[in-house]
């Protein structure tokens, strides 16, 4: 909706970055609260609150969109962000608990729903508003809000927690006239012994892996904000018509959707570190070359633009699967909803800072600076001398620094099951073992007791 809302409100393309940034920020703020609230009351109350905020915010936007960017951000972005954040990690935790051996794949399938949303709603938006029916934007929000409300009600009714396994199974066996109760708990004991160990929240906060993941999320959100806010506007600046860009947006949503399932499967197959390093490398290469896809003729520019957008969203999808899956593998499933929520809180300062900086400049004509992500420009003096504003230096260094830093940080994550890049455990990850409170000082084995996971998540 960004291009349509931009024209309806007569605002700059840079100001539209506040939309996705605010959604991500409020989602991040309320995500850990959803996990904590669900641990004290029934999880369905959290789902209901998320339903009211998300669908209610969209419906309310049919009114606020007429009164400027402030009310629009308050209703659509803030309310929708709260509605996404409250049940977000809780849904992952509930769904993955049903399939303990394929948690990452399940997380990917659930996360695919977010990509599927754009696949469903983009054609509806185009049908309601295109070509220049901007006066129908308020009505479009009413229709979209009603559809979202109906789908969320169905989902809330169908979602179920996995029943807890009985710890003791009693069997009656007759020995003559004597009834003997035989206790069979070996299966549960074996499951507890071999199952993933779970950190409490305080144990996670004392682990270096928590802060590595936090900073990776902080860095990853920068290209997420830039891509989701500007890729279609960039297409308009290349003089591509909306009848070409709208199907691209729909298809990119399919890549975003299917990519999440693919990356979830990759995590279950190769553990988390290898997929994380792979998607960061792909993302970097495609982002750096994205500004140049329209340099040639229109005949070659359109298919190249489409391919690059598909690859960008395919790589973007990995972030929302690999990070929570990594959190689950390192810290265990028991308090995953709250721990991942706190890690995801890194989105708030990152998204808001990016929006504040980007909205201060006009993006049109500076797409190379936005997307190229070439940190070399900040080192080679002659390129800096040719910069006509500090925004060029910022954007040129922003992306490359993000990918380089995120990729470097991922090397130091502890992943005992890592394949392909397992050597990084002994070279890089082991360097941080002294900062891992959950490891034995001598054996470097995980010594977090599974009994700790039974404690309430707000205790030490």
C-alpha cells in the first residue's frame, strides 16, 4: 500500500520508511510481553488481544488515513505492530512443540503465513485502487480489515497447545490374586535426558550467544526496512508501470512465503549456522547489484528487476526463520517465546533509527547509495570527495557494514550440530566460551539442567 498511500497523502518516499519501521518497532516491543503474559494466563487471551489490535488497527485506518501521516502511523502501523507482536513468538512456540524433531521446518511453515498474506492481499489492493482510484483507499482498508478479522478468528479457534505427556503410565498386571501396579516412566526419562536443554530467561541473558543474536537482528532489520519500504518505489522511478510492478509484488510474496519453508528445512538439515551465513552472503551480493538492474534497456531491465526482487525476498525470508530457529537450538524450547521476543526487541532501535535517517533525504535518484552497500567508498578518499551529501556516505557504508558485521557475528555463535561450517565452532565460537555461563568450564559441554526449564520464566 505504500506507493498508493504516499500519493494519497502527498508525502515523500523517504517518509514511507516510517510505516514498516513503526510496525517492526511495536512488534518487537510487545513480542516478549506476549510470551510473559501467556505464561501467567491462558494463551488465548494473548491471541484475542493480537486479533483486536491488528484487525482493529486496519479498520480504524479507513478513518485516520484522511487526516495525515501521524494518525495513519498511530492506527495502522502502531496498532498493527502490537497485534503482530503479542502472539508472534507464542504461535511459533505452540506450533513447533507438536513436532520436536522438525521445529525449524514448522517455524518456517508458520512464518510462511506472513509471506502468504502479501500474496493474497496485493491483488486485492490492486483491484480496489488501480489505476488511480485513490479515493477508494479508505474503503480498501475496510475490506482488508474485515478479511483479516475473519481469518484471525478462524485461526484463534483452531490453534491448540500440545497436551503434556503423562509422566507416569500405570499398568495393571495380575500376579495370582495380587494386583501389581507397574510404573513405566522410562520413556519420559529418556526423552528428558536426550531432549533439548532449556535456559531460563536469566540464564539466556548471561550467555554471549544471546547478545550475538541480538546484534544480528539489529543489523538485519536495516535492509528489511529499506527493501520493504522502497523496492516498488524504486520500480516506479525506473518508469516501470504499475501493471508490471503489482504482479512482481505478488510473486515476490510467494518467494517470501516458500523461502521460509525452504530455510526452515535447511536449518533442520544443516543446523542453523550454515543457513545463516548462506542467506547473509546471498543477500549482500543481490543488494549490492540491485541498483544497476535498470541501467540497460527497458526490455532487459524489467526481467532483471523481477529476478533481483525475487532473490531479495527469498533471502529476506530466511531472517524470520533462521533467527528464531537458532534461538530455539541454543536456548531450548521451554522459554523460547519470551527469549526470542527479547532478542527481537533489537528491531525497535534499528528500525526507528533507519527510518529517521532515511526520511531526512530524498531517495529518488540516489538508489545506488541506498542499495549498493559498498563500504569501500568510505575508505577510498576520491569517492568520498565526490559525495555531494553525507547521505551518500551513510548509505554506501550502511549495507556493506551490516552484512559484514552480521556475517562476522554469526561465526561466533555456538552450534554444536553445525554442518558445512562446523570448523567455526573450534576456531571462532570457542573463543567466546568463557562468556557462556551455560557451559562447563572444562568440558565446554552444555550443563544447563532441564529442571531449570520447569521454573517460571520470570524467575532466576
